[in-house]
C-alpha cells in the first residue's frame, strides 16, 4: 500500500469472461489504493474471482457495438473512483515491478504530465515479439482524473486536453492467452470497426472519419489503399520491422495479422456491394 503522502492511484480492469486472466492482472495492481473491475456481463465467474481478489466490481453493458474507449470513459465518469490518478489495465496484461516503479516515480514528480502512454511487451506462444510488434508501441493507459479522456473507439488515444508523457518501463501483454478462437473473435470485431472507418473515409469523411489521433496519417493512407492492406501488413511486420528475426512465432503472427487485414478488406467489399444492391 502506498504511503498516505503519495498521490493516490486507482487500477481499473475492463473484463468480459476473463476468469483465467484476472488473478494475474489484479495481483499486479495490489499496490494501487483502489482497484475496480468494470465487467461487461461475464458468465464464467469473473466477477466472483475479482471480489475474492479484493477488487470492487461494477457491471456495465454497452448497447450496440462494444467500444473500449467508451468503456474506459464510463469508468472515469461513473466508476466512483476516489484516487487522483487512474491506471487502465486489460485483463490479459500485467504490471511488472519495474513498470510499477516507473509509474510511481512519474506521478510523484512535481512536473508530472496529465497523462502517460505505456508500452507493452507482447507475448505470443511463449515468445516476446519485440520486432514483429514494433516495440516500443505506445498506448494511453495512465491519466490524471478530470483532465483527459479517451477517444478513437478501437484505436485508443488521449484527448487533446492536456500534457502527455511516456513511461519507458514496459508492462506485459499476453494477448494470445485464451487461444486462437478468442484472438480471432476479437479481431473479427476489430475488422468490423475498421471496415466502417475505411468506408467513411472513402465516402468523403477524410481523416476526421478515423475518429482517432493515433497514427492518423498512416491510417488515412492505408484506408485509401485498402486493397493492399494484407500485403502491406505482412511486409511491415515480417520484413520492415524484423519479424523474420523472431523465428516461427514471428512468421506465424505476421501471417495472422495479414489475415486480419484480409478480413477487413473483404468486409469493405461486402459493404460496397450491399450499397449497390449486389449479391454477396
């Protein structure tokens, strides 16, 4: 537990059927002043596990498509958080002791920023994909309550309301911890969202249609060059970023990500044909 004179911090975990991942994530947040699990309607005992781990649990189910930024913002406005700082962690992630120290040093600094981006070490089938996933790969995770919020839908970014810093000590991300079925289902949802954004750009929405500040110029280019996305993605991951240095895991992951972009491309074609009244 932190000393009373230190800035208070709340750890928030978003959850949907994460019984096997939650204990690790919550254990890594035991140093926080308060821990909240914001559950989307789990049926696998996740809520009971969270309570046993000492977390406070609130259930909130979004209507329509689930957007991670909206769930995070809901936690900020309705989660009854008492702490000055809020750290967001996904259930398949873990804060290391060195990352914890980096966070504590950042928020105690007199010139602390209003929010901080953190970088994960992405683990895939037992290997850290340092090159394939472009480490460091920055994600908005830590913010001072009442100043910043999240935007971008699936592509998270901080709002442009305050100063942003970075904490270089990484946290761990076990994105494949529930196996291929879970990974494919998540990326099917991401492909739905991304295909909608591409269609919005192609129909004149411009960069505003992307709804994010994260890599927006690159995303705009790739939205306009959407038929080339699978080829570009494989080339980016495996060749340009050095995935070939990471053995069969690097190759397999590059193929999977290219497959995700292929699904996105097919969904764009579906939308175009449906608009023209053509058969699928």
